[in-house]
């Protein structure tokens, strides 16, 4: 079982044309549908849906409250290393970017962890570049063993691994893995990833299948918005999600929609996505799936995050640093990309409470189970 045959059955150009051919009548049918299909999703992300944004937002908010209540999970990235063997046109950690490289030791990890614990965090996302010799499975296993006693929930956004590697890390406390395809446009993918293991489009495409077979609790999907036509890329994300939910039904899923941010020496966005279009996408994802978690990072500015958190978002990062050692050990090291919302976790939690939302610092599942009792 693999997503690849499903992917190969869909032509990029045909998918794109079908999205841009949608009409207002298609959007109205999608909004009225009791259970929406992938074809409905095409209508909801199409230009024809722009006049219906207010209705989409109202429905998205209703469905989010019905499934997730008024809770919003808070998480924070912990960058362990900026060493990378890939060349990527958009990333500050790219191999051809001549920056000082740093990989945290166990002692340094604990120093970073102490800051995050002091802020109240229990959910931490471990992030590294893709350098197998330096931050391979042995290093990741050591990191999980070091940090597991200190946090309730450990996620990873690292290089794609083999199934056996995930099976090795899950017992060490790995709960969630985020793996973004970056773009589903196969030819453009090669242009943006000319060197390194990441240049293997199909190995990355098959990663969620390996995670599902390994029995991961949750996985996160997404594309980097700005590399290609966002509507087409996000349809493929929805197609991938639909396949995974049917195939690995015991696994939970999250989606992110990072817009390309400035990074030292890197490529500017090819395609711009407006704030209204990002709201449209968030609402379309929620109307497609009640269960999927939707995450918004500090890439977005404070005003936008404050407004959109009511419309479908279920998790937010706060106080983020995108450089290894950024919280305590080496705060001046180069960031992977620039963040936009620099408010503290306490300020984000206060903003949520002012809006009648409850910030959650621990794992979703335990919280929702307790609320249901």
C-alpha cells in the first residue's frame, strides 16, 4: 500500500485547471453538502469561493468548536542542529549557505529545555537539519532519551527516515512526526532540491506511509506556500490526507500551511498568498475534515494570528526560536527563517483567554479525554 499510485493518477495541470474552472454554483453546492468530498474542496479553494469567505469562516468556526471545544494547544520548536547535507533554495540551513554550524549536546539540550519548562511548555517539537552522519537516528534517539523525562509530548521535524528507524524511536517517546512535501510539483521539486537526500522526491513522498506502517501516533503534513501554485499544492495535500486517513485510520493528523519567509541568501517566494487566501485555505481544510488538527506558527504576524485563531486553528507556536541554542545556549546563531510573531508564550496565552479560548500546554488526547469525563 502506497500513496504513489494515487498521486500518479492525478496530473498537476489537470488538477490546476479543474480548480480554476470552479464556479459560484460549485462553491454553493460544496457549502451545502453534509459531507464534503475532494471535489468540494477544489471548489472551496478556488477563486470562485472568495465571495463566500464569511460563510466559510462561520461554518469553519462552528465545526472547530463542535470537535475541539474552546481549547488551543500551545507548542514550541526546539532546534537541535542546523547542520544539513541538502541544498534547498529557500532554507537558511542549506548546505551552500556558508554559516557557522552547531549541534547541541545533551547538556545543551537540557539548558534549552529548562527555559521552555519555565515558560510552561509540555509539548516540544524537535527540529534538525538533514545530516545523517551528525544528526542521524543515534543522535535522535539520544535526544529523545534526554528530553523525555522533562516533557509530556515530543514531536520531531527532521529528515525522513526508514520504517525501522521510526519503529526504534517510537518506544523512546516519539509521539508525532511532521514531514512536509514542500511541493507536490515534481519538476519544480527538483529545482528547489538539487542536491542531497532530500532531492529524492519519491522517498519523501513515501514517508507518511512508512510512518503509518510504523504505528506513529500522529503525523503532520503540508507544503511550503510560495514555491508553486498554492491551490494546486494544497489540493495534493488534501488528497494525501484523504488517502492516509483511510489507510492508517488509527493515526491522527495535523496540517500546517507555512508561507515562505525570508532567510539569509535564499530564494524569494515564486507565488504570493494573501491573508484572505490563507483564511480561505484554513476554512476549506476544516470544512473538508472535522478531525484534522490545524496549526499556525510564528511565521505569521500577531494581528493575523489573533484574528484567525477563532476560525479553525487548533494549535499555535509561541516564543519560537528557529536557531539551535536560541533560547539559552547560542541566542545569536543564524535562524532558519525569520519569525513574525515575537510575543512571549504568556502573551499568547493571555490573548487566547481574552478571546474565550483555553490554552493547553500538554497533549491534546489527555486534555480532550479529561474534558469528556
